[in-house]
C-alpha cells in the first residue's frame, strides 16, 4: 500500500483529534450501570480500561472505599469491599465486589481512573423480600358461587408486584385489585381476587421484586361442591301443562254439565206437558162419567130415591136386582181403573157393562 504526500496532512489532523478526545487510548467502561440486588447478597461491578493506567478508585455512597493500584496491593477501607483483576496478568479489567449489601449501600457507585480517563457512575438498588400469605386457607363452596381470596404481602421494599395463578395459569388482572401502603421503611400490599367457582382448583398468589430471581408465593385449594339438580324448569313445565289440562277438563266439564242440564230441562218440560195432557184427558173422561149419572138400565125406567140404599143399590118389590151405579169414583178413574156395571134383568141373568178409562 502506498500513501501520497497529499494525504499525510489529513491523517495527521485525524490523529490529533482522536488523541485530544481520548478515543484512542483514554477509554474505560463500567458494568452494570443499574443493578438491583437483595439485601444480604453480593454485587459485582466490572471496569474495563483501554490503555495504560496507574490508579483506580471506587466510591460507594459518596465515600472512598477502595483503591486499586495497577502494580501493587489493593487498599480497602472495609472487608465489605474487595477488588481484583478479572484474570491473572490482565490489568485492563478490574472486578469490584460489595459483600453483604445493605440498604445503606444503595445509591451511586463511582469508579474513577486517574489521568484522562475520568469516572463512570452506576446506580445500586438494594431491595428486600417479605412474606406472602393467602388469608383463610382452603375454601369449600357450592358450584357457580362467587368466591373471594385475599392475599397479603408484608415487609417488602420496594412495592412488590402481585399476581395470581389458577392451576398454574395466569389469571387476568381485571379479576383482582391490589393496593399498597407504607409501613416505615417497608411496604405492605393487599390483593383481592374474585371469580365464580366452577371446578376444584389450586389458587396461588405471587409476589416479586426486580432483584428476586424466584418469586415468593402462597397457595390454597378451592373445593367446589356440585349444586343439586335444579328441578325448577321441569316443575314449571309440568305445572304449566297440568294447569292447561285442568283448564281444558274444566271447560269440558262445564259444557257437559250444561248439556245435561239442558237435556233434563227438556225432559222435565216434556214430562210436564205429557202430564198436563194426561190430566186433561183424565179430566175430560171424569167429566163424561159424571154426566152418565142418569143412566137407566134395560127394563128400568126410573127408580124412586127412596128405593136406593146407602150402598148405591136399589130395591124392588119383585126379584131382587142389584145394579152398580154408573158414577165412578174419581180416584179410581185417575188410576186408570176399569169399572164394570153389573145388572140383573127379569130373567135372572147378569148383564155387564164395562167402562174403560185411558
């Protein structure tokens, strides 16, 4: 590769610019920049320096806690803090460790490299996990009944994230409501879950913070008792059809009774008419029998009243002749009684006259 003299001034200017800004040999990086750890655990920071350096310092919470010379032993203000090279013989990478982190260690962690490197700052978050408990324990309810569970988290920092699962499946957040309140340096939360019980299931309440690898949980069992068969619909249908059938039978009964009564009235009227006709005929025949009171038997022209006896017979001087009167008792006539008149003529023979009344 060949370079022309015309390009050398431009390359010189580029090198001067890079050296002035420290891009070429004055860079270093700090990781992580925003770690979250649980109280009591350890946290590590790693500083990577490009180029040569002599001294590195670490500040925690505004205090210088550790000094790392590139060619001598590390100087620390406390056993809680330590540092070392990432690998033997590699001075470009330094690991800084804070042991048994407490909440007073939270805040800025500053790494500075002497010279033109400047410093880098990370923000340390120290969190605490508390307890999780579903109140009331296991629950037994009837099928389709509304059931409510209450989960309480205590002594968390910061406010934990609360969620619910049912048979290891996440529950929609619209089914529960979570509220939190401060308790000194900690937070307590209450989450209420409501849903309709359909089948036996396991309900779990979960609480977590960013630093917690495995969320804490509390679980209870929900036992659903099948509800008894609802006969309401069947009873309603049976009652409806039964009522309709009774109504039809009632209507038919009323019609039948009406017809029977009408027939009885007709028969009664016919009977009355027949009796009236019969009575009229009887009256006519009775009247005719009374008009026959002056009947004279053969050979007898007249009978003196004195010759009649109390029994209706007359007595003559010659042979005794008994004659039945023509007057018919009305009671006998009314009963359709067939009456016969008996007379004796002069020869001693009996004559019969029959009167039949219908």
